């Protein structure tokens, strides 16, 4: 008979939850120790209980967890610096190039070497170049669209003003025609009156 599958959800009973925490903590530390010994790696585990006491449980395959955490922090900082430097150099390298030149350069590099012969770093570099080209193209396309929309808004404004001016001219012409018609209707009566 096999094990029954345990549904992963919060255990409501406090005593059962504490027993499960204790057993699973020991199992996790045992697995971390096995990973450290078998693979010759430094492993650090930090567990903080959430039962109100906030007890700290830790395991380190080396002398201390703080040493592992300091190595982790320095590694993360180094990664951030390297990625920032790569972005700055890539951006400065390609910001001066026109989009067409950038695409031609990428195409030349693709023709020059077979993709199967490229190293992983070369492929990553090529991917970064293509991404930079795409970003530059999209940026240029967005700027052109915004300029086009702005030009169309200005054109719309001018057409509205011209339309309003024409409407005003039509309205004044209609008023003049009405006045002229009223005057012409009145003049024949006066003329007839003058003859009598």
C-alpha cells in the first residue's frame, strides 16, 4: 500500500502544525546536508518560525550562515554591476549607429560565421545586438507615429478653424441676402406709392 497524497494547504490544528514543522524542518536540513556532501557545495538554510515566537533555525555546511549570505550579497552586487556595465557599453555602442547600419552589421556577422560554430557568449552578444536594434526600431517607429499624430491634430485644428471661418462667411452672406430680399420687397411698394 502506497502513501496517500497530502494536500498542500495550511494545517489548521496548531499542535499538528508544530509537529509537521518540526519534522519537515529536520527533513529539509537533512536534504541540505546531503546536497552539500554529495555535490561539494556550500549550502545555507534559514528558517524563521511563524508561531508568534519567531524562532530562528539555521543550517550551514560551512562555519556560519552569515558567511554564505555575505558571499551571496557580493555575488548579487557583482552580477548587477556586470549587467549594468554591459547595458551601458551596448547602449553607447549602438546609440550612435543608425538603425539601418545596426541591422547591416548584424547581418554581416551572421553571414560571416555559421551559427553552429558560435560560442554561447557570441550568441548572447548577437541576441543583445538584435534586441538593441529592435528597441531602437520600435523607439523610432513610436516617435514617427507620435509625430504623425501630432501633425494630424494640427491639421485637424486648422481645418476646424477654416470650417468655422467658412460657416461664418456663409452665415453673413445669407444675412445679407435676406436683407437684400427684404429691401427689394419694400422698394417696389414705395415706388408704387410714389407714382400715385
